[in-house]
C-alpha cells in the first residue's frame, strides 16, 4: 500500500508540474481549489502554494486545513474558506 501511495503522489506531482510549465507567463496567479482539505486537494494546495506569485484559496465545508499540515509553513500561505 505504501508504494502505491508514493506512485500516486509522484504521478500527481508530475501532472501538476506539466500544467504549471505550460501556463502563460504572468507575474501572479490566483487559484481556487475546491475540496482543498481533502487527500488530493490538500496536496494540490501544497504544490501551488510553493510557486512564487501563486495565491491559493482552499474552499471546503470546514474551511480549515487538515490536521496533518496545520503546523506546516505552506498551510499558512493558503486562504482556507468554508462553503457548502
């Protein structure tokens, strides 16, 4: 199970790397991630929040970061919003 998880995460990071590389060059981006405190959404927020000039808003029912990342630096860069 651990190796499957690692493969999925590597594939996800690879896909987002390709997307980011093909974005037109502008000085800043604003990205909304729906379900940003879920398994995949939180990892998307993590990757996007580390891109210079990228502003990330996570929209989820709770509006708070998942417990596993609340103390991480990147989680403080994300704006967490509650919506249903």
